[in-house]
C-alpha cells in the first residue's frame, strides 16, 4: 500500500499533516511528513518507524484505537489518554484484506490540534479503500474465485457459509461465530474428504 500512501502524502505536502502506516500490532512501518515542524512533533511523540502505538501501551491514539475499535476513529487533543499526544489530532482507520477480512494495518493522519479538519476522515477512508483495492488486485485468481463464490452463495441464503480453499478459509460472520475455536485443519480435512 506504499504507493497509495505516498500519493496521499504528496497531496498533503506543505501542510502540517503526517501520514502513518502501521501493521496489525500498531507498529509504525512508514511515516511521511511534508513539514519539518510536523516531523519534529512526530519524533517527540515517538510516531516514527519501529515504534508501537498499541492502545494498551500508550492509550488512545490514531493508530492503536482504530485497531481496538475495528473502525475509523478520531482522537483529538486531550481525548488522548497520554498527555504527550495532547497537541495532536489523529484520524485513523484499519486496512482489511478484502478476501480474508483480516486487519492488516492502519492508516493514520495526525496533525496539530489547531489544524484538525473533518476532511481528515474522508482522506483516510479514501486511502484505506484504495489500499484495499490494491490488495485485492494482488490476490491470486484462486483467492478471488473463492471470494466470488462466497459472495454469490451469500446472496442466495442467510445461512452461515464457509468456503475452504487450499490455503484459506472464508466465512460469513455467522459461520465465523459458529466456528470460533474450531481447528481450521479439521475443516480442510473434512472438505478434502467430502470432495
């Protein structure tokens, strides 16, 4: 998703806004800043490559909180649990793999509290949508067929559905709840024997 976020960073060049990409553990993978003052602020709050901003470690923030909530979140000024972040306004959203629906990371746009804007949410959601589309394009043809099969079957029934591929299991939310704690190896074995 690097090229997607590089494009966002180019469009924000000259603003007091940074772009952060984290993995699913809230570890910052990349940071783009187009302004030296913002880079200094990001360094001061440890929002740089390699640092972990998990909510349980640093409190509410634009990286860890979207991971915990599973959706886009804005954390502005003193809404941060940790006062070191008080001068920042952050909007972040999780990136979900379009086939597995597993959270792969978070895109976050931090800026100074005085520069907070409702447009941050629109920019983040647009970047996430574009990143997820790129992930779908990089999926194998077999993975895309499996997803298409699940979506087609889902339109025909409200029953829980599971699609089992050679190296992936896709399930509707209802099926995932039913299979919670079930060894996926057993699913593959049962599917192999059935077919």
